C-alpha cells in the first residue's frame, strides 16, 4: 500500500500539497491538484479513514435514532436532516431501534466510543435521564420538547395543535370528538391526551376514554378504525387522526361502507402528507422536514464550535383547512 510520501514523489509535489488535496483544502493550484489525483489513481491509493478520524478527532458522521424507516413521519424528518448533511459534507448513520431500549443504548455507546460526532433522536423508549448521561460525549438533540437538561431539542407544541383542532371541530358543531394515537406513553401522545381532556372539559364537552383509540400507525389501522367505530353504541361524529396516512385509510374505507366524510364523520389529520391534499383532508402541518433541518444544524454547529449550551427551539404548527370537516 503506497503512502503519502510516495504519492508526493509520483506527483512531483510536496507531502504538504498531497495532504491538502486529500483533505479537500481549497488553496491548491489546479495543475498540482490534478497531478496528485492522477498519482492517487495510478498507485491505487486509498486512505485509512479510521486513522484520519483519529488524527482529526471527528468522524464527520452524525447518528440518528429512529424506531423505523418506513413511516412517513420519520422519512420527512430524515429528508430535512439529509439536505443539511449534504450541504455540510457530513454523513448520517441511521440506527433503526424499533423502540427497543437496548438498541438505543447501543447507539449511545457508539457516541461514547467516538464512532459518531453527535446524535439526533427522532423518537425514543429510553428516559431523558439515561440519555442525558451521554451528553458529555457529544451533542444530542431530540425531536421533542426538552427543558432543564443538557440536551437540545426541536419541536412543535402538540398540546396547542390539538387544542386548535378540537376548538375548530367544536365551532363546526361537533360535540362527540375522538382521537387516535400510535403509542399512548410517548411524550407527544401524553401532551395530546392532556389537551383533549382539558379542552373538551373547558368547552363543556366530554372526553371519553373509549374514544381514545390507541395503536393507529398506518393505512391498515385507519381502515380497521371504521369497524371499531361502527361497533360502538354511542359513536363519535368527529376524529382527530394523528397521521394523514391513517386518516386516508379511514376515509377510503368509510366510503366503501357507504359512509360520508364529513357528513357522518368529520376528520382532521396530522403531518400534512401529500395524500392529505389529494383527499382534501384538513390537517395540522407539523413541519417535520424543518424539524430535521434544525436538529441537524444545532448538532452540527455544536460539533464544529466545540460545544455550547443546549438549544431548545419551538417551530410553529400550521392548520390547513380542507373539506374533510
């Protein structure tokens, strides 16, 4: 395996020039850069990146914890991160954990062992207290509200977004309001449940436990939701469905059963997915791509600046009114 000195001899330049070319330094003349690149090809030289990372003290890699990669919610967050990573010449290491605590711990250990420079957590099973113990090994940002900890965060106010949606349905004359969640114990679900209870109570309505519909994640869950509602004696007349894919599955299946949206069921979705526009679903835009962009930028800035205080950044949600209510 040739070394940098041999590359320099073959190219007729100094070792310093070779180093600058290999490291992407801009201040190298075009002819010298071409000579070095030609010598690299002729000698079939490849760099030992582990050694490079050891010398530089950085890997130019940011890890990402996400439960799965085949859900629109996380795909949109990843889209925002990926755009910023390309601009910054950084790589993303995607770590699918399926909400398994030990899998999340493995990724945190990778941060501790300097296999990545920082970490973004899209959704989690571990406690914030456990995650925070790794913050000294590299910057960590979460895509949820976090305060009073050595952890950064980017988020929307799920309580306020749910409150807005419930009040809108109430103004449309809907009194029997149900909602779906994917994981009852997640931070966003807890905020939404609190908003559901508080808002309906304040309006003089009823927040019913049997109208909190758990385990709704994808199209099929939305389709199955039709039978769940039809089996109820006192069924709701409005639904907040946390995910436009779930809402689409519900609406399409309801139509096959001869039901009408919004006449039989008013529907508000979440995430502003493309399908919501096609099916005219009123929705809450969670600004997922922007959350990914900001989470990456915060972690990258803390890496390149050598640290800094945690950043907590709230993005405003957008209510998009269509014909499903």
